């Protein structure tokens, strides 16, 4: 099958599409014929070798951690899904890849909502998993976190986090460049710009204070802690200095720690919010803003757009035609 490959560490133009053997679904897994898959900043860090000290990739490495497509293999022990079903989901987080290809093996999935295009579904799962994990940790919708600040709200994770927080009943403030403020309003957040004076601007939008902060941008934890009033009310997904500030840095967990006993069955939270997100999508309450779509062969251009740090929403790779 064709797949986007990291064959050596380097700039975006070192990526190439090559032939690799198609994977097969193991126990509790499914395989899909991929229609669309999401690009995340982590794909670019892996390619550039920024994570090589801590993560040893076996090269060639097939990139991508989430995808949508049509089921074409069902592993042992899997129920509730059959070949021909349209789904979206996650590859095994321990593999850090496998989605930017014509076939992908998923360890967690949900039925693709008909309200979503293939591009939206292809870019959804990773951001839904991340946003769900962090909002759960912050207690948003469970008594805490009535007012939430999403810092870096116009990106892939931020756009989904804003909507999930709003769906949990929170009042949401989001930071973005001015050109993305209408987008944030349309997703349910009161927008403001990031940069100097953030605390004052957020204070004006949330005079009752901020109960929880999701940092999707990094680099400004002291200010975010000041806004929340307590480091325990801040969770970052993007700041490697988190520990020095007493802030929790949230990572996706290996599948064995992801409530693995229920992965693939009927419990929505067992699939990391995927089914809950699909239900919201069906009600028209969750969309996945797509910044741009590229064919697999143009993965390098997709990486360059991600590295600009100003894509509006999710960058998606197309592996095949609509099903
Ligand atoms: N730990 C985890 O589990 C996990 C999971 C997913 C992602 N991440 C990390 O989380 C970060 C966000 O991921 P993503 O997929 O949402 O990225 P993304 O889609 O590339 O985010 C781009 C957004 O970042 C905003 N931005 C750029 N510079 C900013 C700044 N100085 N302050 C605030 N916002 C800024 C941009 O907003 P404007 O264009 O409006 O300026 C843009 O909309 C990345 O570092 C990624 O590696 C971590």
C-alpha cells in the first residue's frame, strides 16, 4: 500500500510516499481503507527528529495517528462493527503513527457521523481524545470549570476543546489572532488576542474569574497560572516546562492504560470521547474546522503549513476518494 514515510530525520521535503506492506487488524483492532487522516504537530516533530532523544522511531515510519475510512478487517474479539462500516478513530498511541496510508489499523473508533465530511472525520479523533482527556482532568462539566480559558483556541485541538467545553455547559474564552475571532465566536467562545495584557483582556471577558485553563500553545504558563489563580487549575498539552511551574503536562496514554478492556465496545468514554463527540456532531453541536486538505503525495506541503503554527483548524491528508 502507499504510505507517507519518514525515512530519515530532516526538513519537510525529506518526506516521501512509498510502498509498504499493509498492516492487519490484531485482536480488539479493526483495519480501515483510509479516506482521510489528520496531521498533527507531533508528526512534524517526529520527522524533524526533535523527539529522537526520547522516542526511538523504527524507520521507515508511517506518520499519522488518526483517520476515517471504511472498515475492511475486523480483529478477534471486536463486536458492533463490520466490514463496510464508515468509522473514524485512533491508531495505537504506542506506535505514534500508521494513519497516513491507504490502510490503517485502529484501536479506538466510533461510527462516522453523517453530519461530518470525510475530511472532518479524518481529522477528528486525535483532537477529540486530547480535548476530552484535558477537560476531564480539569473537571469541566463536573462541578469545576464553569469558566474555561482555551489558550491557542483556533488550532486543531483548540477548536474542538472550545466546543466540547461549551457542550459541557462552560463559559469559554479563547485566544487567537484577530483574523480567527469570528471562527471562535462561531464555535462558542468569547475571543481575545494572546500576547501582553492577556490577563486584563480575559478579566474583562470573564469578570467572575477563570476556573480552568487549557494551554494549547505553550510558553506563557506563569501568566496562565495568574489568570487561573492556581497552577492546579491549568493543564498544558504544549509546554515542556510544565513541571517547573507545578502544572500538569497531559499526554495520550498507551492503549493498555486507556481503559483498554472496553476499547471498541459500547462505552462512549472507553473510546476517549469519540462516541460522545459523534453524538454531538449528529446534533450539529461539534464540527471540525478543516484548515486545508492535501493528497498523501503532498504531505511535505501539509507539514510546512503545520510548521507555520497558524493553520486555522485541522490539516487533513486524503488517501482515497469518498466512500
Ligand atoms: N500532549 C498532547 O496530548 C498533545 C496532543 C495534541 C497536540 N499537542 C500539542 O499541542 C499544541 C497544539 O496542537 P494543535 O494540533 O492544536 O496545533 P495547531 O493546529 O498547529 O495550532 C495552531 C494554532 O496555534 C495558535 N498559536 C500559534 N502561536 C500561538 C501563541 N503564541 N499563543 C497562542 N496561540 C498560538 C494559532 O493561532 P492563530 O493562528 O490564531 O495565531 C493556530 O491556530 C502543539 O504544540 C501540539 O504538539 C499535544
